[in-house]
């Protein structure tokens, strides 16, 4: 009986572990990447960014860039005189180190006004339980862990 219970516990842990321990890496804009003509509000709205996650800005090198800006600079599309993010390669990874609202824009003339601006909210620690928690959990779980969890759950049910 103790063995069966431990199998169930293992199944639950296998399903939940990725959501607890794995930092996520988000490609900004998904398959579209970082370019003109993408609604980044829409892309960001169903995502929960947690401290330790990363954003990856993908674009054709030289065509765009990424500046981390303040809320005011975001609103007015003001490009700061120096870029805290360093160089631009077209595959720029930015680690979300602190909680709070973060703003990013493209510094190429006209691009921010053209929609290349991203505003996200970064949360401290694991997300609070919410109606969408199950879908978030599922999205965060790798298929390997899901498979592992399902196998152990089925095994536990058969044995019991
Ligand atoms: Cu641009």
C-alpha cells in the first residue's frame, strides 16, 4: 500500500515539478519574433512571467534592436541615450531578474510608434492559484513530464 501511495505521489510530483522549478524562456512574438506588424499586447496577455524567466528577442540582425525603457519612455516611444541591454545580435536573451512592470521598445526610428513595443508584468515566485492555473501548468510541463506523470498515474490505478 505504501508503494502504491508513493507511486501516486511521484506522479503528482512529476506533473508539477516543471512548473515549480523550470525557468521559462519566451520568444517574444512567438513564431513572428520581434518585428513590425505584431500585436505584442496580444502575445503577452495570456502569459505569466516569473522572476528567473527569460525573454528572447529574435529578429534579423541590423533591422531592429531592443531597449529597456521606463513607462514614460514606453508611452512616448523615447529611445534612451544608452542601452542597458548591451549589444544586439538578433537573438537577444534578457533575463527577468526582478518583479514588476517591464517595458521594451525597438529603438529604430518609427518602429516603436509602429508597434514594436512590449509591456509585461513580472511576478515574484510561483503564480497564485487561478482559474487558468491548470492550463498554465500544462503549458509549462514538458511533454516528457506529462508522459511520466500519466504513466505512473495509470500504473498506480492498475495496482490499486
Ligand atoms: Cu524595429
